[in-house]
């Protein structure tokens, strides 16, 4: 870029720029040397041409200069004019300043002569303004009492306290202390301080128990529901490191406690309460039923949604207040209205310096108020029950709590009038130690749970308010020291919050509130359970009195401070109250004293008399209550929640309820299994067997009662999961006794009987286990029956081997058999009943094993008891099967003593066959209602095989037979086939096939020898070699048999 590029050359003369660019830049050097250019021209060959070039370049430069001058000429002119104007203005200013200096010097000289007179006039004006201000203040202070009374009437308490504090500060000024006209105003303000205190305390007390205009019930009507917040910001910060609950985790920041700098803490002055001498009564009317379930700041119930302020407008009770830092914090807070109102009331008490007095009164009123609220709630429930009973008939379903006393009385009356013909359901109810309404799922349990749920929910809401107030007082105590002197007075810097915290709050604290609330709840539970106070603890009063005087130490972070072990009391413990609290008590705040606690709660109006079994319905509400309380408590009070109401209920259940239950149910079990009818099969049963108890499954009364009691005890376990292990052990004890009784009944039926001894033999037991018919037996726990996966040949071999062992027992004696059909029916019914109980126990065992509180026991479990019951049921079925097989052998062994050489064709089977078939038919009909079809098949399924084998083996013992004898035997098999085929559960085709085999065998006796040989040749495997040889050994009338007949048969069978 050249040095001439920035010159202002117009577009129409762009050639000048090009010409200018050809000029060497050395011509524009700062120190131009012309000698080289002169020498160059002089030494040039064409001097004229070189001079002409220089002349042309000079013309170009002149043209460019002309263009530059034309472009900047106007600007140059204006700059010159401005500079001239500036010079002129400076000259004029210098002249004016010189004149001003002269004027100022002259003014200074003149004012110096009047200086003293002006000072006197200024001082007089200041004095007059101060006097006018004092007169205005005096006039304003004179109107303050009326303004305060008006604000009190409008319930603008914070504005009234602000005005009172500000006026008191003004009266403390030295300039106003000598004004005699203000003495009456000062006296009125002193009285109004007491009136304000009473009004504020009365409103705070009402809102603590959700009775006030801005309580949690009322605030829910003005605020829309929103998602439950995890924390609620309380508007007072904390300056120390003490642990707070979730509700005050956001209470950190700058000191926002004072409305302005004039409010300062002071030392305790020890003065008594100011105010009227008349008694002040705070209404303790019960809250309307149904309004208690309002939303709250933070909840123990995770399914509820809390109310949350959407806009940040000033609440109505602060509308007339003077804006200050507290109001700004309240306005910015997202806490619910009732929380803000409690904060405002606490702030008012702090500004009035009446915290100790308020705490003392709240302590004294806490127990009577809670008692009245609980009593009123129960009374409301009772009235609801009575109104429902009068408006609805007995078949209508009533909502809420049900009156169960009448049902209990009717149950007791029916229990007294029961007879032998009573129904099964009444029989079961008779063995239970509790009435139907008191059972785990009875109406009494539901009623007690509903009642306690509603009352504990009220207590939780009340305690939530106490936590809010208690934490506010703790924070203010840690920040401000003494809060029992009006903020208009000076403060003492040497104050120890740890040593005097209890005195500063008048004994009121979160720990004390929780202790009293849980104490009242415990007394209610004792009344519901009909338990005496001694059931809680022997020295409850002493421990609670010690607890009440304890204050949690800020220095202990783990919540293990001494004296914070929860203990209940049944008389009020002495609380250390400052002098102000004592004066208030003398003024009448304790008119409802501890005597009210002796009146009870009136729960008998809605609950039955058998109260101890209501512990099951009490446990879960108390557990939920403890969880909710624990979520509200600051960390240092956590031990109170652990050692509170839940510990009492758990100790009561462990030390009183469980032992009582065990004794009662043990008596019920003993009554159930020792009754004469306990193991007596039912008469008039339904002919077809049914699996359903409701449709008439004939389970033995004793076992059905035990199953009912076991389910009922485990029902208590479900209601109290923590004690499920103990209750399961109770059930195991009952099942063990019942099993022994069942075993005794079983042994009475089979003692010294051959069938019982046979199933105990290892060889027979093994064969019976591998027998395909064992698939019909019930499965034991953890085992599976041997499914018939073997071939037909293997099955026949097992069956043949088992039959051979039974045949070796011949001759069967009658005294070794069970001829009493009642015993057989008992075994059948016992087997089915044991299986029913085993299945029920197995289901219950699966349910209890899923319980998280179920402790693994190295001993027997419910599943092992179910296995024992099922094994005994299987033994009963095995005895019945073997017994029927032995009965068959007992009757069929008569064939060997009979001669089948008939003269004519008989029309009837043999007598022993008639007796056997009659016995089979009779026993089948008698057992049919007591066992299922597959069990029936198992019991009677072995008869056919044994009878067929016995018939074929009987030929070996016969010496001779004729045609009529063969027909008689065939007729016997037909009669037996008809009897077995009549049993519905038996496969008639299999029976026919087996007995056809017998008839085929005996009909071979009618064949000539050669025809028999031909049959053997064609059917070598149809019968065994011994059976074929027996056909030849017997002497058949009219058949000729060669001497080598047996050898020829053996030869055929061997090739």
C-alpha cells in the first residue's frame, strides 16, 4: 500500500491515482535529497524528455493537491472558527470569575457581622421542631391503647405486638420518662401486654390442636393441593449446629429474628405475669369429626399430598402489620398457612417476652387437652355407630366402626346352648378361644384398628404442630438467649442456652410433648386391651418424672443422652416451671387437672369386652404411628421414638398377649382333640366324595378344628409380623400334639394287626413304593411318588413278587385282620383328613416362609409337619390296601379245602366268594364318602391281582376236578369281577382282563391232552411253566393224560 493511497481523489479522475502511483516514493521522503535527481537528468542522453517527465509528474501532484484542498476546505474553515470562539469564551469566563471573587469577598465581609444572630435563630428552629415532634409522639402514644385493642379485636396480633413494642420503646426514652401525662398510658400498655399474651397464647393453643381459624383444617380450604414437598422452610435460621428434623433443615442463613434493630434480648427478670386477675379459660371443645384428616406441612403418611402456597401474598393476619424483616420472610416462605400462623404466634410471644410463661401453660394444658380430644373422638364414633344402627336394618352394611357387643353376647349365648347336633361351623367356633368378631379378621379387630388409626392420626397432626413450635423455640433460644423479657429492654450477654433452655421455655419441649402424647395413647391402648397400668412398667411414674425434668443436650449428637429412655406414667409428673408459670397456674389455668385422667376414654361404647386379643389390631397402627413420629423428630430426640409407644406395645404383646394366647389356644387344641367326637367319622355323609369343605368334605372334626385354630393363630401372625416366629412355634406345638393324637387313633385301629406289621417290613415297603399303584398316593413334601415308568413286564414282576410274599403268609387267621368296619372307615377318614391338614399346613408354611420377620429355625418347620401328616395319611392308605388284599387271601384260601367234583351245575358262587364280594361292596359303599376316587382305586385295586393269583395257585393244591367244578370256579371269578367292576374308580376292563385270564386257565382243563399241547405251543408265554404243569397234575374227570405228558410240555416250553 503506497503513501498516496489515502488521498481523496474523485472517481472521475481515477487516472490521477494511477499517475500518482508511478511517482517514486522517494520524492515524499522526510529528508529529501535532490542531488541524485539533478545528476540523473544531467547525465541523461535526452535531457528534455526527462525534464518533461518531471513536469508531468508535477502537474499530477498539483491536480491531486487541488482535489485535497477542495475536499477539506470547509472543514478547515469551521475548525478555525471554533477555535476562535473557544478563545473568546475563555477570555469572558476569566473576566466573570474575577468579578465573582470580588462579590464573594464582599458577601463574606457582610455575613461575618451577623453570624451570632443567625446561629441563635437556627438553634431555636431545631428546638421548636423537636418540641412539635414530642407533642406528636405524645399524642400518638395516647392513642396506642385504643389502637392495640382494635387490633386485638380484629385478631391482628402481630400488628398489636409491633405497636406495643414500639410504643414501649418510645416511653423508655429519657425525654418522655418525665412526662406525667404518659404515666396512665404506660400503665395501660403494661396491662395490654398481659392481655396480648393471653390472646396470643389462647390462639396458639387452639392452633396447636388444629382448632383455630388458620389451623391445618382451615388452611386446606384456602390452598390448593400440590405434590408433597420433602421439606418445609421454617422462616427462622439457626446459628448453631444442633440437629433438627426434616421440617427445619432449611433454617440456615442470616439472623432474621428481629423486626428491627430496636428489639434486643434481655435477661430473665423473674416478674410474674401481667394482665387481668380473672381466670382465662381456653376452650377444649372437640374438633368436628371428619375435619381431622386435613393436609399438613410434612407427613408421616407418604400417600398424602400437602398443601402449598402458590402466591407469596401477605397473610390476612399480617395485613395491618408494619413491614419488617419477619413479614418479608413470611411473605417469601412456601410453608402452609397454618405453619406460618404458628411462626407468627411464636414470634409474638418472643416479642412480648412471655415464652417461659407460655411454655408452662402449654405443659399444664397438654395432657387434659389430649385426653379431651381423644374422648371426644371416641364419643363421635359412638354416636355415629348408634345413628347407623338406628337408621339401617341388620342386613345393611354400616360404614365406620361397628357395634360388636351385641354380636359378642349372641355368640356367648349360642355357645352356652350348643348341643351334639350343632352345625360344623358352630363346632369350629366353639373350640376357638375368641368369638368370631374378635378373630383376626373379625369386626372387632377392624373396629379397633379403625378407631386407633383415626385417633393416632389426630395425635400425629397435633404432634406435628408441637414439633414446629418446639423447633422454633429451640432455634430462637439458641440465637437470642433470654426470650422472657420484652425486647424493649436491654440484654445480658452472659447467657448459657444449654443450662437454662428448659427454664426459658417454661419446661416445654418436643420431648415433653411426645412423652405426654404417647402416654395418653398408651392409656387409651390399655383401656382398649383392658390392661392395667402395671402392664406397662412397674415404676412408670418415677421414670417419667425423671424424663420430664431432662432436657436434651446440644453437645450429644447421637441421641443417646441420659434420661431419654421412654417411660409411661399414669399420673402427671412434676414439671420444673419458672415463677411465671407458677403464677399462671394459680390464676386458674390448671382447673382441668390430672383428675380428668381417671375418667377413661369411653372406648367400651364401641369395643367388646375381650380386650386383650385386640392387641393384634393395635400393633400395626402403632407401628405406623411410630414411623410417622420418627420422620418428624429431630435427630437428638430419635431415642424417644424408639423407646415410645411401639416398645410398650411390643413388650405387652411379648409378655402378656402371647402367653395368654398360647394358654387359650392350647386349651382349645386339647378340647378339640380330646373330644369323643374328634376322631369319629361323620354319619350321614354325602355319598359322592367332594374335595371342598363347604360342599361337605368329611374331614374329622378334631382335625378340622385344629386346622381352623392353626389358621387363626397364623392370622394373628400376619397381623403382627414381628412375632410371627413365636406364633409359628405355637402352631408347631399344636400340630405336634395333634399328630400324636392322630397317631394314637391310628395305632388303636391297627395295633397287632397283620396289615400294619406288613407295611413296616422293609421288603414289602420297598415293593409297595415301586408298585405302579403308588402313583395314587399323595406326594410327601420334597418327594415324588415313583411314577410307573417301568414296562408292563416289570410291573407284573413287582406285582407278582408282592403277591408271593402275601401268599407265603397263608394260612391267614381271622384274628389278625381288621373285621371292624368302623375302624376301616376311621382309617379312610383319617387318611383324607390328614391329607387335608397337610395341604393346609403346606400352604400356610409357604405364606409364613415369605414373611421378612420369620426367623429361620433349625428345628422342624411347618413343611416338615405337613410331611409327617402326609406320611401318616399314606400309612393309613397302605394299611387299607394290604388289609383288603389279606381279606381276599383269607377268603380265597378256602379253595384249597374244597373239592370241585360237582354232580350238577351250581347256580351260585361259593360261599367264601359271596362273603368276599359282599364285604368288598359294603366297605366300598362305607368308604366312598371319605376318600377320593384315586384313593379308592388304590385301596381296592390290589384285590383283583391277589384274587387272580390265588385262583390260579389254588389249582396246585387240588387233586381232582370235573367239568362242573371248572364252571364253579369260573362262576366265582365272574362274581368277583362284577363286585370289583361296580366300584366306580376301578378300571373294569383291567379287572375283566385279569379274571378272564383265570377263566382261560381253568377252561384249559376241559381240553383234551393233544389240544392242550397245541395251545401251549401257540401260547407259551401266556402262563408260567409251573402253571402249565399244574394243569397236567390235577386229575380231570374224562381226560386221558400220558405218563410223559409233563416232560413233553417242558420240552415244548424249553424250545
